[in-house]
C-alpha cells in the first residue's frame, strides 16, 4: 500500500504548483517560500530543536500553551514551528519571533528525509490530526520521538481514514505516544491504528488572552463608543452560501437598533472586501477597521479586515457568534470568545469543536441556533435581558476554568516518555 502511496505522490508532484497558484488567486502569500514545500535544503536550519507541526492558525494557537509548558522543562532548547498555510506561518511568527518558522514539505519520502536531515529535531509534535505517512515512518527510522498531541478525530474523518487503513495504520502504530482531547476522540483514533490514546483534554482552554489584545480592545472601545457590540467572527463562505451575507440580511430584516453595532470578521482575508460590499449593497452604513477612523454613531456595521486581532474583537464584544457553523464547515474555535468571558452563539455545524460546543451548552455559556434570523433575534433578546446576560458571563468563566490544565499534562507526559526511551 505504501508503494502505491509513493507512486501517487510522484504522479501528483507536477500538479502541486498549479494547486498553489490556484490558492494564490485568493491569497498571494501562497506564491512565497515554494522551495520549503518541495524539499529544498534549508539554509541555516535550526538543529536539535523542539519541533511542532501545526497546519494553520487554530493549531498554531493551540500549540502555544503546550510550547510554554515544554519550555519549563527545556528552557534553552530552540523551537522549530512548521505549517502548511500562510496564515498559520504568520501566526507562528507573531507568537514566536525567536523561533524558526517554515513550511513542512509535502510528504514525498526524499523531501521528508531532507527536512529531517536539515533539522535533526530532538523530538516532534504533530498537533490535532496530522497524518503524514512518510513523515511518521521516517521519524521512526531516524529514531526521532514523534507525538500526536491535542489529538481529535471527527466521525466524518474517521470514515475517510478507515478506507485507507492499510496505509495509515502501520504509520500510526510507530508514533511514540498520542494525547487525545476526549474519550470519543481516543476511541476513534484507536479505531484507525493508534495503539493507545491517553485522554488529556484540549490545550485551547489554556490559551491566555494576550496583553496587547486588552490594549487594542481599549482602543477599539474609544473608536466605537458606548454601544452594544455583536461580533460575528471567523465567518466562512462555501460555494453557495456566505455566512456574512446571511447575517447582514438578517440584521436588516430584524431592524436592529442603530445603537447596536455589528462587527463582521471574515475568516479569510479575501472575504474582507466582499463583506464590505455586501453591507453597502443592503443599504447599511459600513466602515472598515483598516481605515483606522472613529466609528461614527450612525455606522451600523464595522468590517474587521485585519489579521491577528480576533481576541481584541472578542474583548470588545458583548456577544460573539463563531462562524463556520451556519455553513457545513464544522465551526471555528468557540473557546477563544469564552476565554474572553463572552457568551457564544454558534450554528448547526460543530464537528470540529463538538465536545466544546456540547460542554458550553450544558454549562449555559452558549446557545446553538440554526438560522441567521434566529441568531439576530437571540442577540436582541440578550441585549434586552441584562440579568440573564450577566449570568451567562459568569458561566463562561466557570466553564473555562473547569477545563484547563491539558498543556501541563501533555508536557509532563512527553518528558516522561522521552526520559523512559533514553533510559532503555
């Protein structure tokens, strides 16, 4: 099976530049650093580092508290961070300016061998659900401990992987250890080849709101004034549906008070202008954050067309909606607004954060809605019910506190495993 995998990768190699060029139509950053993706030797590669692979923004942020915990054990060891997306790379560079950040090469065996030869990491950590068959096998061949941390697996992904068990099971069985978010994740991971998955929790509950986010939120408040603020964050668009458009249409239909401000923060930069144009088309008064102007009292919609400022938008908000859930993309990170003490609304699609969503609902720190109209109606209700709202704020704080500590548990387990292997 692995021979077939090698052959397919070889066949696909000429198509990869076309794929990157296609992605670059929406995000030109995909045209940069191509040599890293195709296994070229890396100049001045950091060696003997703690290596963490996190595909994009969410995984990179989830790795941050784990890195902090590991640095307590390895204070002088350098950090190597690898991603697959430009936004993930930019986030890594922002969070860890002293780390070496680069793209992980595609999974051709010779490219993976070159990557490992360049860096010779002390050990590696794959965040969440990263199954690169050749990479995992080569780490084992070169005696590099490799961990799957903060691991999760949706039912949909489980079905997909079960179709290629003969390929992935031998690789997964060579992992040094696996730390799952929930017992359900552990069972699913073991069904596709993980020998044993320890339930450790979710590192995203350990993410601390950056101090600069508080400072920026204060600046936002000065621009906005004393108004109710509803943030629709990380809105997503599919081929036929755009969450931002649905919410804007509902905002108009429900005739929201002009004192209430809607902030829309699209997930992807290429949707910034589209959201602005939609608001204008619907007759709403709209401004952009990038204009860096005071938000006028008559402005109804503020487009958050900026990267790396989501925590500040959440801190500014009274209520947050988390996107990717009114379209079937599985929901973005609901833990971030909850960590800011904000009650959360999310839609019907939650498979990427199913455990967090279910837990937040049980704690009465969130509400699930199914349409944009229901979303806006709920926002109106919460704005008009301050006592109910304040109780939900308290619930968010308690909910987050109950789920913290996964990063320290994972770091301790990794260190123990490495020491055990050294002493063998």
